[in-house]
C-alpha cells in the first residue's frame, strides 16, 4: 500500500477519482496502548466497528489479545489475522452450525446468550462441552448513549435470575454482559448498568466469573466531546470492587469505536456545488452512512484551500434523495468543484457500512503518517514493550 506524509501530499500526487480510505496504524496503536494501560481488565476489540484485516493485525501487534466477534465471518477473520487471539462469539442469537464451527474449528470457547433456548442451542452445537464461558446478556438502559442498543437483545429483570441459574449449571465459567449503547457520553452509563447487573446476580444467588461491560466507549466528534477515558475506567474499576463475584473473577470490555475511530479517514472529491450544498463522491450508501442516517458530524478539512469557513450540507453521488448529510460541515466558503475534502474519525462504522448502490462503493486505500483531527488520545502516554505484550 502506498504511503504519504499527509492527505495533501496524497491528493497532489494521486489526484484520485474515487474516494480514498486513509489508514493510520499509529493511531490504532495509540488507542490500544491507552486501553491496555488504563482499563483494569481484558480488552476485546469489537470487530464489527471495522473488520479491516490491517486493523485487526495492527491491534493484535499492539497487544490486543482478545476479540469480540458478532458473526462467523468475523470469527474466521480474526482467526486468520490474529491467529493466537482469544475470540468471544458475542452475538446473543446464532446459527447452530456457526456455533459448531466456531467451537470445533476455530477454538472459540466464549459465547453470549440471552435466553434458555440459546443456551440449549450452544450445548447441542458443542456436544455438551464442559469448557465453556457463557455470558448472559442483560437488558440495560441506553439513555446516556447517542445510539441505543437496548431494545433488541438482553434478558429483562423478569427472566434474568432464572437464566443465570440455568447457565451456572452448564458453564465452566459464568459471565454477565451488557451494552450501554454506542457513544456513551458519561461514565454513569456504565455505573448504572453495573448496578443493574449486580442486582440480577444477587437475585439469582450465583457466583460470577466474568463481568463484561461491553462497548460504548466514545470517540471525539464535532459537537460530541466526551469526558476523558480515564473517568470511564475509574468508574468501572470502583464498581467492580463491590460487584458480587468470584475471588478470581475477570473484568472485560469490548471497545469498537474507541479503538478504531481515529485509525481511518476518507478523502472525497467535490463534484458540484449549489449554494451551501456540496455534491461529493461518497455518502449515505458509503462510508458516510452515519452522517446521513444518524446526523453524525465528522471533522473535515478542505485539502485544496483555506480561508473563512461556512456551514455546508452534503449530497452523495447516488440518485437517491436519502443520500444527503445535513451536518453542518464547516469548510472554507470558497470550496468549489474539484476540491478534495478529508473527513476524519471515520475508522468506526465507515468502512463497515459501505454498499455498492448505484455502482458506487469502490475505494482506493493509502497510508498516512499524520494526526490532523481531534481525539481523546492526544498526548496518550507511551507504554513499555513489556506492558504492551503482557
């Protein structure tokens, strides 16, 4: 893959006609170091946020030894690109054949579930295996997150105690897991979910070997500047001290966005302009899905010109009216056709959401060595090699 010092050098030399996904491995390594140093337990990268092989390999090389897979495809991907990793198959509803392949072919021993029917499915698929870590997914609030994940999965308080008791009788290690929602903007989201999990464990009267606080750790976007990650780590560590658990219980987390967001950006070309609307060659059916469908704003820079900035809305390249992103995105007022714009913090759910609608979805890839956008990891402390490889 071709490498450049920065995005301006890239467009000057390539003059790309399709969007360019820009990879910054040093920023993925920086994020991994912060989690490995700060989180008081095991860090599982949530592959769904960005399944790029280069990113899986980079995070593994930086010391991430555990991965959260939500599909058999992701299990296979991790096993190929991080062959020594521990994989959790953390989707609560799975195909029986997928469970069997994960267990017998890929060595997966960690599974999540939220019903007794799924428990029986896992036991059948693994032929009654006695070496399973089974994590009961609980339904928790997503009120403090930008994207709710509370309605589709999770045992509610009317069923969680009996499910925990049933799983305790079958699992070598019993875990409790939850997801507070994507882009949780306060450490209180985790504190509330951990309190709710503790109530469930006490009602069930079981011993828990694993507490998995899931994902939801935030990244920095325009208009969304969360507290420092250390505040999240401290809140979780304090709650874990009093959690009802075995003496050797492990604490897990599953960051996706926080580990991947800074690691990629995308460069697009302006194809047309109508007043405050820019027509670009990527959009709602490409890497800017969240900008269109969730109103997400991304940091942006015009790589061709500077000057006083003004708010713009964006239209993607397809013929669909839904292919629009209101932003606002602040760019030089003089932005015109032929300019290149780089959108940052797109490593999370940018690449993952790309489709081929209307024949678009093709990208170039390049590596960049700079760090031009705001981040929670600015100034993150370096770790010694022995700490990274612990």
